[in-house]
C-alpha cells in the first residue's frame, strides 16, 4: 500500500476526547454534544470564505473538504458504507458497519448526551476534538470571552500538547474504551494499519490560522514540542494498553502491538536460507521472535538524547529491559512495560514543560540519522515514523524562521527519496532507507 494512501487511511480514524485536563467538573447536562450544525451559522464557522476578523469562519468548509486529508474527519462515518467498510463488518460479523459500536467509537463522535442537532452520520465532528459544546457554545464568542474560561466550561485545551496527544491517540492509536481499539483481527479483516505522528497529522487537520489574535489567546504552536510530546505519549499509550486487558487475544498475545512486517513476509524454502530480517541493537530478543513495534521508542530515544539527556539513559535501559522481558514471560513484560511507560511519561512532562528549543530540531535530525539511532531502523514501521519525523522537523524549522522556505524546497528531493524508500512495504529494504534518510539529514544539517 502506498504511503500516501496509508496516510489517508490512517486519517479516517479520528481523535476523540481523552480525559479531563484540570477542568472543573460540570453537571452532565452542561456537557452534552450539540452537533456540527450548532457551529454552522454564517456568523460562526459556516462561511464560504475565510474572511472573519477574529477566526477564519470557514472552518466547516475546510472540515468538509471532499478530497483532501483535511476533510477526512467529516468522511469518517461515510467510509463505513464503502466497500471496505462493508467487507470488514461482514468478516467480523458486526452487522451494519455504520451502526456497529466497534466502528462508531472512532468513525463518529462518541457522545453519551446528545443535543437535538447531533447526527451520528456527521462523522468526527467539531466536538470530537474540541469537547462537548453545550457548556461553552453560547459564551465562547462573547465579547471578553477567554480561552481559559472556555476550557473551564468544557472545551478541550488542544493548545496543550499532552491534551491534544491524548485526544488524537484515542483513535489514531487506540484506547481502552469500547470501539477505540483496532485489533489484529480488525486489521486482518481489511482495516488500514494504525500509525500516527501528532504534529504531521495536526497540520493536515488544521482548520485555522495562527494569526496574532490566536497567538495572543493561546500562544504559537511549537511543532518541535508537539512532535516530541506525541512520540512520548504514543509510547506510553502503547505500553499501557499492552499491559492491560487489550494485551492478549485468547491464548495469544494481541498482535496489534507487534511489528507487522516481522511476520508478513514472503516465505522461502530452498537449499540455502534467505534471511529476511536484520539484528536490531535496540532489541535484545531471540532471532526470529516477532518484535514489539518500537517505532515511537526509537524516535523518542533520539529526542531524549538532545532535549532531556538526564532521562535518556533511563529510557533506553527501560526500553531494552522491556524487549528482553517479552522474550521470557507476560508477567515480567507487563512489569517492564509499566516502568518504560513511566519513563516515557517523564519525558512527555519534560518536553511539555519547556525543555524543547527550536535549534534542537537540527540536533534531533542528526541523532535520527546518526550511528546510535540509525541502525535501529531495521523494520518498515519504524522507518515510516522516521521519515515523517524528519519531514515534520524540517517543516518546524521553516515555521520558526530558522530555515527559509526556499532552502527547504531545495532539499525536498532528499526528503522525497526517503519517502520513496518506504512507499511500498513489500519492497522495503533497510539499507536503502538508511542511506536515503542519511542524505536527507545531511542536507538539513547543512542549513544550520
């Protein structure tokens, strides 16, 4: 499956609200989902032109883009009625995919309390990410309204990296709630493989401009911080789910957590063996054992070495211990997963607290392609995550003014070669990818 198609497929899975973020509890009636139509007035977010004085006011039109990744959330429910959606539901015995709880948890807005305008078929609507609006919809546009007051009334603070990551990961990675975890069985039935990168996907779904007014109310988005926090929280989420009830499927481990290509490879039977895997210095596991998908662990290790060196050694040690424990028994693996999740959580806190600086992006790119991290790109999934990271970090350098648009455009060919190396999973060759990634990283480093 081509990478562009995979990205679009991943975007069909939407983020849903994930937990409270220092928000005062409100009465249940104050947390009802009012529906997309409640945001659609021409004086609100329903204009055909983005000419509003405070916000664009064409946000719904962007959300409904019919053919771009930016409109994927609005198409999330409709896709359940497509050929693939019907086939998956039939294979799994779910009945109508468009009404199956196993699908609606991510392909619609999960709402316990619904207003009169709420429609399941709206897919992943405004409130799936911004939070149930009944408590703040009538006041968030009033003169003198503040973002802090909106958050206190129930709006999700997506400007906070950890809050945004939790919302997005619920579906783009999985949660313990019903309908928000894509098992190996669901993928075997035809669902796209799950993968996610917070800053890249946020950019694809951006329906607003970060103008002066936005910066005054919420501050500028720090792409480097968003990327790093996203990597840390993805590691924590994967380990927490693995250690819980989602970690097993009958007598088997839940294969969702393991690297797909370690098993889904061509089988050879001939006079001489055909080795289809490479030893990975970050995973002390027996030869031939399916490895835990460590794509985010690898990138988080690179970020920690630059932005939180005091925590990097602990994280790497806990990572190796976790892989080693998987080779022994589940009880030990669960305990090791808890320790590694704690290390990832500590890194997320450190990054979110301001431990990231824009110039660090250059150093992180060097780490990703350097001698300590690059040899760990032996598997397709980790390599996809790496090229998305390099692309994201380059774009962040442009946004922060550290690299000009023209200079970035001049090395786009190097980044595209790295993308080309992971375009087709069945044709993935680790050595070719590492060479392409190294070329892109050197080109970026030359801009510093």
